[in-house]
């Protein structure tokens, strides 16, 4: 499959760099991402998933992928130890924000624009932050419906669930958490010189929460 080819080719390219530190970062991140996938499977169709458990999943998946990218780039550019840590942290917070917004878009995005169907997470029984928040603040009837939908999976209750996460403020809550991570990401750039590259990283963080795809 194409995915396997790209994965193998990426490791070939790492070897060509002849940089053991970068190879260590990327090989370690591969393990962490795989662990995140397993944790997500463990939590699948589990309505008792906590916000902390949800955060652990996206830290181990999306955030680690972004972190590995910015961390290894810092090393290849010869950054100082402080700049290296700052760019590593930038990638972490950028990845967190990106995934949080992605989980919001699962309930309000446009399928044609996004390239995936609205409600895909619910169909797989994933208890993402909008649902976790709604179960925390919603009425007994709303919570009961969400729990049933997570356990069952599928899209039978998608319209009702979309209305619940809107009325409970769960999408805005999730976006606010994403905005906090974007602010932290942008603060990490203070150690960098004022260049076009720095401004591009600032813009990338802003796009992470403004995007609709």
C-alpha cells in the first residue's frame, strides 16, 4: 500500500541525514503515536472516557507528530538548546490545537470541504471533547442520549447530538481550549529572531483555530 511505502521511505530519508538525534526523535515519536492509537482503541465506545484520558490520546497522536516535526527541524537548523525546547513545545501546542479544532469540525464542518463526513468520530464511538463536555454540563436526558450514541456508534442520533453540543456550549468550550494552546504555541516563539519564518509560524498557529477544513 502507498501508506507503507511512504512510511518506509521516510525512514530511508532519516538515515540519509546521518543525524542520530533526529532518528531518535522520529523513532521514539513513532512508538508514542502507536501507543496513542492503542489508547484510542481502548477508549472506543466508552462513554466514561474522561477529559484527561482524551487529552492523553491526542497528546500521543497528533501533538506528538507535530512536536517531532518542529523538534527535529530545530536540530537540523542548529538551534540553541533553549530554541530547540521552545520549538518542540510549539509543535506540541500546535498539534493539540489542531486536533481539538478537528474534533469540533466533526460536528459543524462541511463534508465536501473537509474530505470526511461530519459525524465520523461519533460513528466510530469516539468520546471526543465536545461530547465529554456535553456529558458534564448537559441535562440527564441529554447525557443519556450521548452515552447511548457512543456505546452504539453509528449516525442514528447525529442530528440530536449536534444540537446538544451546540446548546451546551461544548463546541465553543473545545475551541476555547484550542485557543489556549495556540496562545501557548505563539508564546514559545518569543525566543526566535523576528524573521519571516517566525511570522509564518505565528500564522500557522492562528490558522489552526480559524480553519474550517
